[in-house]
């Protein structure tokens, strides 16, 4: 994501090594009382890429696998999905004659759709790292890919074999995914792996948002730059969205969270996200979980979205709920910036910050109560 790349560079950490997949997200308490924390795989590092959408949503799929099946954890390849979405973006860019965005960003529904269309594979089959590389870096790759497409569009009709040449550049940048691979002694294609091992069904996930410029309890195409594929999101009242997250987590489900992290209350080094204006605080005042937050409401949330204060900077993975020393409620959020910070790559997000800065979510359908599904017309 363009804005996220600018914000996150100061927080980059060397790519974490994934030694063994765990079945429980471990978050240091440090005064927090954990009420519920659901199974999650280890924190990874997206490094110098804008592919948080793939890391976070892949983490959601891994957690859902852990919940659904009692036969170990999966370490899925984020970059296999990124590879396929780069191809989708190129086709979209050419068809729209360059009058659209082409960058590294995306949204959670892109992963849900990609696995359904192209399948999935384990990290061991495709890392997306070339030989000798230790951390992801797509900074140059996306420039090269866009330059190719822009040059292609300078003359019409375009070369009918352009996609073949584009894929060569993409393969040079992040590698070539295998058409088949071995996993636990058996050969799979990406599609057979998704169906037989992951047992994937895209209909198990629902896109959710909450804004007032569209009717509630109906879908609309979310107007953010990274929604290049025009994904629809069900629009629900803010109070319903907050309660949906709480209910889902308490039922044992995790959630893909798309939010703004460039606002001053998101403090990575403290592991906290609060609805406060750090610039207004006295110099040197520590950021603490129980510090007073600003008042929030639906109208202000909408104003921030429409004046571009709130943008879809970054996607993360909500795994649990906890309370501070004074009883303030927080969501436990798994990030993809490596295991830095006081909570080893996790953030503690207050309800107020969540309410004001959430752009969209992907929620397992099984986490909804029947009344909400009926209201939204989801079967």
C-alpha cells in the first residue's frame, strides 16, 4: 500500500525466521488481562513490500485451518497469492489503459478470491525469495513492472503476447511458482492443495465495513485506491461491527482487519493503538494503555474517512480480546512487521482506535449469528 510503505519504513525489522508453526498466539501480558486469544501461526515480516494484505489474510486462513481441523498447522505461501494478484493487476491496468492504480497494495478479499481461483501452496514450495535473498523487497520490482505496462500502452493495438513478457519480468523479480509440488509425501497442484489439504471454501468468508454514505445492511464497492478489483463489502452500523468482532473472537474466530495506522495514536514501539493525538501531548509523556482517549462517534468517523484522514494504510489480523489494568478493552492484533516491539510483533488496539480507524474486515461466516446473516441476505 502506497501510504503504508511511507509510514512503515522506520519500523522495518530483519525478516523473522519461521522455525516451527505454533498453534497459539503468544502475547506478553505486561499488565493486560487476556480474556480470549485464539490460535495463530507465528509472526512474519513482509519487509520492504506493500503486501500486508496477503500476509494478514493468509494468517486468517491459517488460523481458520487450525480451528477447523485438529491435524496440525499450515505455513502458507503469501507470495504465491501476491504473484497471482500482480498478474491480475497488470490485466486490469492494460484493460483500463493505465487509468487506474498499479502498485503493491490490495485488500483481504483479493486473497479470498485468489485462493479460490488459483489455489494455494505451502511456504516451502514457494517463498517468493530469490537465491541469496533473506528479506522481501518489491520496491524496484513494482517500478519495472509498471514501466513495462506503461510502455506497452504507448502503441495500440498492444502486443498480444505482452502477458508472457510481463510474466518473465515477474519471475525474475520474485521467482516462478511451481505448477506442482510435494507436501507430506504427496504431490499436489495449487488447486488440489487448496481443496484437499486446506479444504478451502471462499464462501466461508464475508467482507464487512461501516460507513454512512451508503445504506446499511447492503453491499457496496468500497472506494479506496487498493480496491483495484472492485470488491463489495456489506455495510453495517458501527456498533454492530464492533460487537461482531467481540462475538467472533469469543466464539474462537479471528478476523482480517484493514485500518489506518498512520494516525498518531498507532505507536509501534509501545505496541499500542489509541485514539489520541500524540502531537497534542506534552513532550516526553509516555504512551500508556490507560491514558485518556478522545471522544469518538459515527459522524466523526465518517468525516475522517471522507476528508482522507482515515485511509486503508495497513491490514492486520485480530486474534483476541484483553483488558488493561484499569479495565479498558483492547483487541489483540497480529502484525506482519516482524517480531519487534514489546509484544513480539503484536499490537494492542483500543476499541476507540478500532472504531475510528477501521476501513474494512474479512470475517468467517460461521462467526455471524443467524439474525445478522438474515438481515444481510447472506445464505
